[in-house]
C-alpha cells in the first residue's frame, strides 16, 4: 500500500448471541478498538495535491478525536461512575486497558512457550483460598431489591413439595395477563407459549370470599452450571420424568442477567425484568401442580408432589452485572452474590452442578460460542491473551476479586474464569449446606447415565419409575453435542492443553479436597 492509498474497512462484523466484537477500524494495517465504524474506500490518486494533503490531515484529526472519545468512555466505565451509562462492555472493549502482567509476550506467536509458562507460574503462585466471606445482612439484600422481596412470601403452601403460594389477582380478568411480560416482548417462542397460557388463565383463578387468586411458584431445584458441561443433556432427561416440570424454556437467566436488564452481553442495558415476569415462566408447571379447580373447589393442589426445575447455566458463576448496580465498597469484590438472594427467599432450595475437565470445557466453549476463523492456533492465542490479562489483574487484586472482575471477564477472549469451579462452589457453600448441592461430573454422566440419573432422582427425592420410563430417560441420545463443523477442527494444540492443565491444577486440587473426591483432579481423563 502506497503512502497515498488509505483504505478503511470493517474487519469483522460477524455477531452471535453470546458476544460481539467491538467494531474495528483499520488504517493501513493497524487495527484500533473504537466504538464506531467508518468505511471509506478511496481510489489511488493520480497525483499529490494540496487538497489531498489537507483531506488527509482532517481524516487523521477525526480518527484522533474518535480515539480520545474511546479513552474517555473507557475511563468513565473503569472508575465506576456508571450512572446513565447504557453500555455493557463486550469481551473485547477493554483488552488494551487491562494492564498486562510483567511477562509480556508476543500473542501472535504459538512458539512463545516459555513466556506463557512464566505467566502461568506467576498466576499459580498467587492462588489463595479464603475460608469464608462476609455475608450480607438480610436488610441490605431487601434494600437492594425491595420489589422482589415484596412479591415473594416468606412461607409457602403447606403440604406441597414445591415452593408455591396463592397471590391475589387484582387485574381485569378480560385483559391479557402477559401483555407486559418482557420475555414475551423479546422472544417469539415465548409469545407462542403465552398464547396458550392466556387462553387457560381464567380457569386457573381460584375464587374465595369474592376475591381472585392465582397460584405462583418458584423452582424446587436449580441446575446452576456450568456451561458446556452437559446441563442441556441433564435438563432434557429430567424433563422426561413425570414428576418434574421446568420453565417454558431451559435458560431464563433471570437471576444473573434479565433481572438487570441484560438480554445479550454485547448490547446495552434494557428494561429490567421484574420478578413477576420470571414467575410467569412457571405458570404452566403451577397449573399442573394445582390441577383442575372445577373438580377441586377448595384450591388444594391436586398434584402436591410435582416439582419444578430451572436450568440457567449462568446461575453458579455469572455475577458480572454487580459492578453496575451495587456500590463497590468491598475491595473489588461483589457485596452481594446471586446465591445470597436465592437463600434469603428459598433457604431450602436444592442445586445441581455438572462439571467437566475445565481444560476441555474451555475448548468446547470456544468452539460453541466462537465466531469465524476458529482454529486450534486461534484458540491458543486467545488462551495466551486471557492468561496475561488474568495475571495482570493479580498484580493488583486478590484471586477472588479477579475471578469476579467484570472488566477482566469481559476483556478475556476466552472464559477462563468459568472453569475456576472451586471459587464459585466455596461461595455457594457459605450460604447453602453441602447436602443441598449435588456436584456431578460430565465424564461420569457420559459413561454411565443410569448411575448419574439415579443420583439425581435420589437427591430430588423422586419416586420410583417404571422400567419403560427409566429406559427412555437413560437411553435417549445425548443432547447438545459438538457440531460436525467444530469436530472437523480437531483437538486443541498439545502445548495449549499443557498450559491450561498447569493453570487449572491448583483449583482442581482444592475442588477435589472440598468434595473429598480425587476424580475432580481430572488427571486421567478421556476427551469428550
């Protein structure tokens, strides 16, 4: 390219559900992370002219202005002054703003093995685990979410296994009870489900003393994680059990995202979904617990042993919204976690966690959520960059702070933090007992589904099944397996696997110790 040939073009505009790259502006061959797109194509000028020179000056001035605007915006976000800010940072916006650690290296080189090993060694030397955390008081939780606590009662219907209650309905019975539900607004699939619920809504209203009541329910159990660890397969099998019902679709993500107005991580904040919108998702299951009111005028549930599940794989780990909504007075750590709110409302809730080798989980995550140009080499580069960003965070903050650091999490091109299972599990165990959390391994589930499903049935205190139903549950094909195109990319590079193995080892060792099960070391693990 000659000095006079300037060409500006969009480098990557591919967008997917999970994450969106910032728009890149390229001048010659130098990419710049900016919040705007400029696409100008100029023909090669025939001769140098004064007019062309001044155009060039104006263009560089415009680019300089955009760069200054970007730095101001980033500073505004990083200082925590977020009032009125309607931008959720994408995983790539802050890659140039998070300070790297002392071991800088060439991220484009797969051969820079020694330097990456130094980064991992630096990280593992800083790994520490606290025995406990400071739990928030109930009044602080209520103050942060007063509406949620005003809607959900502290006690539920007696004699009913699932947490349900009757709520007085004061709306017009001829109006649409789901008209304002934000799940219906943004999801065509939901609008179809709501149409069915709308048609049967009146017949499920319970009449007493000239007042109308509707049954409301929360889940009896939650499948809380982790992503790409078999939660979809577990969900699909549990749905076949006649005593288990779920939300109208697998992952509402209400506790972690919709409650804060996050629909997609790459978009700005939308209207926050109220708790009523979340409760609407359980109406179909609540109707089955309630049964036919025509034959049962007392309102007592006809099927009190049916339980409801919810299966958002973000619930265990995703607290990224905290920095935008809670005061940062806890040295970079969130003052409230998702489990604090659930425990305040449902102290007897039960949770299922499905885990897999975190090394393989990360590669599967990359293949599933990644966009164009995926390859083992690209994965290696993204792992290298993520390790450097995480190590840079550890130079200033504690390990737990970095795991929950929204800026670092959004900057890392692969989600290293999701595989640090022990940090999340220990935090869940600060509010729920070990008996309330069932931890499974995908490797065990893949090799012996009957065994793991029976563990789940026992954990949920589900009754015996006929041989036909049990066979259908345990023998049905696996769900959400790797796509053929991703399989064709082959495994990750051997050096990438070794680096990740070294990174996750201290976390796996602590996990195995807490769970008293050495299989969570994943030392001799087959690839899934």
